[in-house]
């Protein structure tokens, strides 16, 4: 069950690719996006970047 909570979709910031990934820990979401370049940082000033923006995941499948 835990492994199922770690499989997510990531759409990297500024890219047109969709990734099926294994997250570094169980998550409650399923789809994570970066949005426009730098949008997360502007919305969360001074906060540490989340795992999907720093690349702390293992890519299972890449779809163009």
C-alpha cells in the first residue's frame, strides 16, 4: 500500500514532458507541476523547494 502512495505524476517546470515517478516518501497528492518558471518560489518566499522541483524522485516512465 505504501508503494502505491509513492507513485506520482510530475510535470517539470518549463518542460513539456510528463513523468511517472517514485516519490521519496508517501504523498497525498498525485499530480505535481512546476508551473511557470519560478512561480513556486514567488508563492513561497524563503521556503525550501519541494521534492518534485528539486528532482528528488526516481523516474519510472517518461512521456513526451
